[in-house]
């Protein structure tokens, strides 16, 4: 289950970013997951909840969005949406494509509170 290692890395990145911005509280983390990562969203949610348990991030909402797969053919420069297991260009029929989207995991945004905002609420 690689979702646990992904969740732990999300927590580490979120903690680092929150410290850099002197956040006193994090309310939400948005993560964009490329389809090539083959992450099971429910498993990532469960792993994330376990990873933040008994940390100052406990209770943070994790929002997962999915980045679709995209590729470009190096032979004819056609951009297309390949199947996960087939990278043949639909225009020229060559299997010489590069992935341009859908293969990474990105911590896209965080909703944080500063000490002043936390005191006001």
C-alpha cells in the first residue's frame, strides 16, 4: 500500500510549508494526484488520517483531485489522452510518446490560519 508513504510525505510537506508561513492551524490540504500514480483515493484518505493522528495536523481536511493523463507524440507532435497501458499515438500510430500530465502527486494548496486569525475565531 503505497498510499501510506504518500500520506506521510504529504504530512511532512504540509508541516514544512505551515512552519515557513508561520501558520498556527491548517484547515485543509488539497492534493492533485495523477492517474498514472494509481492511488486509491479512499486508501489515501485513511492513510492520511493515520499519518496526522496525534500531530498538530489532526482534523485537517484532505481534498484529492485527479489529474488526467496526457501525452505528446515525439514523432508527429500530436497531444492526446493515452490509455494507462497504451501510448500509441492515434494520429501516426507510433509508440513514441512522452507523458506531459497525470504522472505526479502535487500538494496544490493549503488553507491555513495565522496566530492572529486563530485568536479572532
